[in-house]
């Protein structure tokens, strides 16, 4: 259907030409799905924009040829892009959920596309078509009249999908279209996409760094590294797939169960709904206890109350109910007691690009908690401690200590954040989605580092994540939250055996076997308890991952 | 502003620095550079430029060139002092409002709004008439009318910095408000404040000239605005004398103001958070 031959893309950077993609060739068959995989900066998105003839708008240019319906076109010559774009090839771009103009309704954004590409349609026909396509992507057609801010992230993603599908394209490119969504929302959207592919006879190009999607959905895949396509079976591809997180059993470490150091009992917190007087419970009687040397996983979808619980643990939010005790003492609202507890706790947050002060060098960033808690022992001793910690988290001190955060990659920043969290020798380490924005290989390395630090330093670790696979690999104990309530708690094996809640089953399936998850959704009507549906966990546990973790 | 734009701005910023240096040398060495005492009658009134009086004389026979050189003292001194006072006051209020939030923010911001909606020139005239015409009174008048813009912008920037993840992180591990304000928020807002100081200085030069031109400055102080004021009331525009009586002080005002602005534009590159990014997202 589409044949790309020798595609090379270039960007001018500071008087030089940087090659973003080099000599890439691939075929896309009719009604097939092609995965375009690679780490950040490998040139995946550049390929997508080149296919739409829009690289020039991004300041770059492309060379090579593509064959579409028997006609050969050059990437650098003026192909009939106006005709091809959207009517033949459409895209759901990265962060598509933010691509709607906030001052226009969803309907306006959808009909605008038709106005440009199918000018023969009248206003009424355009509206009818827009409503029809909203229904196709399983949205209420009444959302035609809504503004983007009135939709949730998942709904906006579906609306972006509707916008891409409105002209009935033959090829749909999904550029990291579900990155940032929780596994259940992601699974639901991909189910809609797969259904539409079958129904409309489309071909899909899925651009992702999530190998799980490629394994589950794609007929074929191309792996890019630094702009070069990797040969099948190359060491890089092997490394990429071996780093893929799959549900696995956490290897048994020495039994470290002891007296919990931090116990939060029956924590509740409600917020007022914006624009109304109604309140909703963000967390509802949730209890969690952290024991030295063990990792507790806090798992749940977006909006399940994970971050609210973390914020109450750090006293950033005052809970409506419940109590926190630390080292056996109940922490009241006394500021000195709170500060004493905060000194014993380290925090690593989700976004590595936002969690470090941009104007300070790594040495100052890591040493900062020492100053906050007046634990500094002089510049030289602090620097020595920082160097030692950087080495422990896998960064060479002499290379990285004088760098600024913007000179580090996402994974390196997360390592710096972990070093900072450990500088005060805390007893508790809380990690809020520490790997959700990282590439697969780096994700695994960071999880290994966390597991290693927990064991070596006998840290009580709370790992907050929506990725059940990550939690299953490193956590001794998992707590599942859903709409602010604790729906399951126990070791991963226990959760597998006693997955009484429908939500837990969905979470397990969506994280492991997308097609199985879709079958589950087909069998269970929404809102139904889902009885009689067994959990399907793939028998293949990634041995390489388990082995690597157990080698810690 | 990208790194490339910053590079493009560098020659302009250097030009601004040269202009300011020239005026600074003029102001510091005025007694050496000026051929006459600007307050003394040293020639015939309304003399044309000659070897003895490079820019001729004014209506009472004072040397215009000497007035111009001494005028740089007032314009430059007033610009710098006003910029420091107005930006300092505005930035302090902006920092407090943005950081503390709640009622303090509401009160400060409503005062700011009030100042911003008042018509600028009538307010300046009224204040100048009420407070008097001395140098420090002028500084006060110009500061009072120009702090509000800085306060508003600094407060907006503080809100932005306050919402950053790393600030939340530091709060969670026990950093107090004073620590955060001093160590991080002020540092992130500082480039913006520096840029605004330059803009305020540029504006102060223009406002002082406007007030003096309208006769609201001190007639005994030699400033470029007062030279223009006397030129205007003695009908210099009706004779050829505007060439040496109006154009030199006019150009001096324009150049000094532009000098501050050119440096300000360069500093804006640092005030802009996107400045360090030059990478392409592939």
C-alpha cells in the first residue's frame, strides 16, 4: 500500500546539518499495523512528519522516495501533499490531547478539517459527519458542543482520534498517542482503534517506545536507533526487548519483614469539585505501612488518589481523617515533628525534567537537603558525600558533578533525583511514578537501582506507579487504589490468586495482555462485576528480567 | 528567544553599552569636558554655533553645549535611581504577592490594578505639582507611577516558578518559605527584574524629559528636558536655532533611552525560560 524507499531527514542545527533519520525503507501492507520503535531522539516522530510532507514546517528537509497507489513521489519535491494529508494519511500527534484550540468547541475543530479537505460538504453535512465520527470513537455525540477543557485526558485523546479519522484516511499514524495515559484508558482507546481499523480497512503506523504495544498489536515493526533502522536480530533489538517489562515474580530476598517505620491509618482527603459545592473523596480510608528493607507498590490509574496519598504522607496536604505514625510516634501538626519526619524521608517525582532546579549544578542539587535540614558538614565533606552518592546511583562523579540538569538525559536526571533523596540518609524513600517518562531500557535500570538501594540501605520504599508490571517486578507488597479506595492489598502472587475485584482483573489484563483485556471488556458489560471471567496472565515470564533483578 | 537570537542581539547590546559608557563619561567628567559653567551667562543671547560656543547660546546667553554635558548628570542619575527604586519596590511587592498568595496577593494586586488604570501623564503632572520639583521629588514621582507594571510581571513569574515540580519537591522534604524565596524563586525571577530595571531606566529618561519639557521639572537644574522647555517657550522652532537648541538634547534623550533598551533586550534573552533550549525533538 505504502512503500518508503531511502528516507533520510535532516535538520539544520547551528550552521550544520544533523541527520535525524538515515536511509530508512519500509513497506506498509493493506489493513496492517506497523510499529515504529525507538528511544527518545531516535527519529520516530521525524519519520511521521516526513510522511505528511511537513518536515519543512519544522525547519528540516527530507530525501528519498515513496510509492503510493502505484505512483512514485519524491519527499523533497512538491508532492500532492494537500490531497494526501488527512484524506489519505492522517496523524494523531504526540500530546494530541493538548492539540485542540481551547477557545473552540470540539465540533468546530472537527468540522474545520472537513471544511479544508472535503469542501463539497455543506455545514449541516459537516456537523452530521463530525457527530457520526464522535460516536465511532465511542464518545457521546453531544460532546460536539463541548470545549476541550470539559473533557478528561482519555476523552480528549479519543476526540483527537476522531479528528484524524474524519476524512476516512487509508493510513493512520499514532505518534505516542497513548503515552501518559494509564493502562486501562490506554487499553480502551487501543481497542477502539483496533475495531476501527478492521471496520474501515485502514493501515496503522504506531510510533511508540512501549514495546508491549508493539508485541501485542503490530504485524511488523521497524526499530530506529539514532536515525538508523536496526537489522532484525541485532544486539540493540535484543537489548530493547530484553528490557521490556513484563509481569514477573519478584525474586525472594531475605525475609526483611519487621516493625513498620511509617504507618498511615485510614487516611481520607476530600476536595471540592471545581465550580460546585459538591465534594469528592480523593482518598477514602486508605491505610499503608512501610517496613525497612521492603518495597511497597501503590498502583492505580490516573485520578485514583495515589498522589494525594503521597502528599498527605509528606504533610503537603492536611488529611480530613486518619493518622500518621513514624518510628512508633504519632505525628501531630507540630511543625518541628513534621520537619523531623520530613528529614527522614526522601522523595523522587515523576517528571525528571521538572524536578530539579534548572539553575544549580548537580553538586548543589544533591547537597541541598543537607542545607535545608542544617546537616551540612562543610563544603568539602558535602562534596565528598555527593560524589559517593552519585557513584552509588551509577553516575561518574567527576563527569556529572559540575553539570547542570539541562545537560543530563531523563534517566540521568532521575538518578540525580534519587541521589538527592538519599543524601540525608533517610529511612523512607517515596518514588512517585519515577519511571513513567523514561524509555524501556532506562526504566529497567532505574527499577534495579531502586531495588538495590532498598536492600542495601534497608530503606522502606513506597513505589507509586500505574505500571503493574514494574510493581510486580520489584515490590514485596502491592496496594491497589481505585477511585480513592483500596481495592486490593498483598503480595503480587496474592493479588493474582485473590483478584476478586473486577477492577483488579482489568488492571492486570491491561498491563499484560491487551487482546485478552479487550476480550474481557467484550464479555463484561461496563459496570458489571465481571464474575466468571478468569484472569489471563501470559505464562511467559520474562526470564531475563527476573534473572537480572535477582542478580542484584 | 533562542541562542541564535541571543547572538544576534549581542552587537546591539554592545552598542547600548557603548552609548551608556559615553554618557557616563560625560556625566562624571562634566566639569572637565564642559567649556563653561552652564549657569553663567557667557555669550550673547541666541548666538549661533561658533568656535567659542559649539552649539551656540540660549535666550540668556548660557552655553548650550555645556548645558547638554551637565544635563547628562541629571538624566543618567535620575534614570538609574528611579529604575532601582521603582523596580525594587515593584519586584518586592510582586514577590510577596506571588509567593504568599491569598489575601495579601489580592490587596497588592488590586492596588497594582488601580495604579495601572490611572492615566499616566495627568497623574505625573499632579504628583509633580504636589510634591515639588527637586531631584528626589522627581525620582519619587516617576517611581510612584511606574512600579505597578514590574509588580504585575514579577508576581506572574513567581506564580509560574512556584508551580514548578522542584519547588514542590523541596517543600515536601522540609524547605521553608523563606529558604525557597531566597534560594530559588528570587534567583529565577532575577533576570526578569534586571531586564525590567533597564526598561524602567529607559522610561525614566523619557518621563523626566516630558515633565521638564512641560515645565514641571526644577528650572534651576540643568536637564535635557529643561533645555527643550526653554527652547520651546523661546520659539526656537520658528527660527534656525532648533538645529542646535532642540536636536542635540532631543537626540541625547533618544540615545540614552535606546542605550538602556538595547541592553534590556539582551537581558530579556536570559529572562526567557526557553533560552537554553536549542534541541530538536525527533
